[in-house]
């Protein structure tokens, strides 16, 4: 019998809201082995195996085609691989986990309000300071693509493993690319989003892999799940 794999976030608020979203569609996600189990089931559609993964891993496995359908952040699809957006179908934004990936600069940089201003700063930085402009971020791939699109190449990325917004005050970086929901944490750290500094608007979404090994029976199964969740139009894009 054919089957498909559905991946959902393994813990926290994302798991909770994902379960609630599916339950409203008459699809109950169960986790018989408890919170430490990575295997579950979906009541409402036969032939669906549920896997519980971290959101970043869900994005990677969807792009690879190792799982068929999942719930993860749109930002993670863009960050995980250069070809990520082309490897999946965003079947349905789910309306939670909303956040923007943004470019933010220190408040005292009063003359830097847009990306073209930042381009001028980056060009002058080495001459003025003897080093390249430093950008702290967890979004390395998204940052590189965005800065390349604006013709900015004279910078160095500082990969952030902690609180990215604290990097400029700590002297670790000059500016940041980070994710924000309200902007309040950025403001508390004397950082300001550029006027055209929103790189990507993200939220949790129901996402289908284009690279999975699809056949007619498996497409029919995923179609049942999509239909129950009001995303049947995505089937034609797989």
C-alpha cells in the first residue's frame, strides 16, 4: 500500500499550533510514544506517517525529497538551499510563526536609511576602518543573495550562534540580518530596520516537496491531505 510522510515541528508552540490547525480540518495528529518519540500518525487520512522533526530539518528534508509534505517556516526554505524555493510548493501559509527577515543598522547611522546607502558605506568601510563591513546573521544564504542583488560585495559575514541583535553593541559586527516579529528587540538594542530592508516575509506554511518520488497513488494521498486543509490547488504544482 502506498504511503506518504508528513513532517511536523517536534516541540514548542509550533507543534502545538500545527496540531490545532490540522485538528480543525478533522485531521488529528497523534504521538503514541510521547514527547520524545519521533514517530506519529494522522487520523482522518489512511496511509500517512507522521514524523516529528526540528523546523530546520523539515525544510532540508522537503528540499531533498526525503519527506513528502511538512510544516515549516518559509524563511527556512529560502535559507537551507539556494534552490530551496524551486524544490517545493508553498501549499498554504498557515497564519502563525509570522516574522520578517530584515537588515538592521545602528540608530546612530542616521545617513543610512536604504540599501543603496549601505552600499556606499560598505565601499568606504575598508578605507576608513581598515576592514570590511561585518554582518552578523544566522541567515547566511539569504544575506548573500540579497546583498548580491544590491551589488554589495565588500563585507564579511559573522555567523551568529546566539542573540544576533546584541552583536553590534558587543563589537562583534557592524550591522545585522535577523528575523523579527515586532521590531521591539531590535529597538531595545538601538537598531533600526532600513526602509527597504525587509528581505523576506515569513510564516509557518504547509509545504509539499517537488523532489519526492511521486506516483499516482501517492499524489492521490497528498491530495486528500491538501483538500482537507483547503490547499487542493497546490496539487497541480507538484
